[in-house]
C-alpha cells in the first residue's frame, strides 16, 4: 500500500537542466545583457537576459558561465574575475521552442575594471536566430514595468546583487 501511495505522489517527469549565467558589470556601472526572442513563438516577444546556458557534464557552474558568455557574446572573462559563490539562484519554468522547460539557474557575478578581450561569438543552432543584440546597459535602466527580463526578477534583484547580496529567488514561472 505504501509503495502505491509513493508512486502517486512522485513528481511528474519534466525536462530539467542546470543552467549557469554570468552577470558582468563594467567600470561605467553597466551590465552586459542579450536582447533575445524565441523564433518559434513570435507572440512571446523580446526580452533581455543574462548570458549563459547549460552546464555540461564534468563542468562546474563558473566554467559553464564563462564558456557560455564567450560563445554567446564573444567576451572573454577569466575565472579569477568571477566571484565564486553565486550571486543569484533559483528555479524557473518557461516555454522555449514550443515545449515547457525547467531549469535550476545559478548566476555568478564579475565586476570588470578593464575592457574585456573579445572574439566573434560562436553561437550554435537556434542561438543565431534568437539572440538579437548584445548590449552594455546602464544598471539604473534595468527597471520593472518596461522591458521584459529573464529571469523576470532581475530588475528587483539587480540592486541587491550589485550591493553584494546573494539572492535566493525560489521558483518562477517565466512564461
């Protein structure tokens, strides 16, 4: 009887991945964001997101954030520039390419005081159609009520992160 009860309460299967992102702040108090869209669901519209993506097997979240930032934006960040403890953690579910996804997000932070080296981005597959622009935006312009952000709590969380706080954002349904 207990085994049947446990089976009924088991969580439903879901697509899940560990995703790591790198929030960069430059000497002019700007943050690096990507303007993006889902080319398969144009009605979702555009949004701003922190560079990053999936953590590969055997890779830690700092290495993944650095790799993904280089692939998506071309900016090269050294491991020594990245703060080891994550500045933001949370789980998010969202629709992407016509399917529901679930990710645990870890965001690391790096404050850079010198211009970063840059190479051409090395985007793969749908990234080429989904990433529209790479911009250094003044941190003060990342505000709720205007543009959309991924994660959606970024406008509220950014001042806390820049003040050195570690944010645990819990669970978010993005779209």
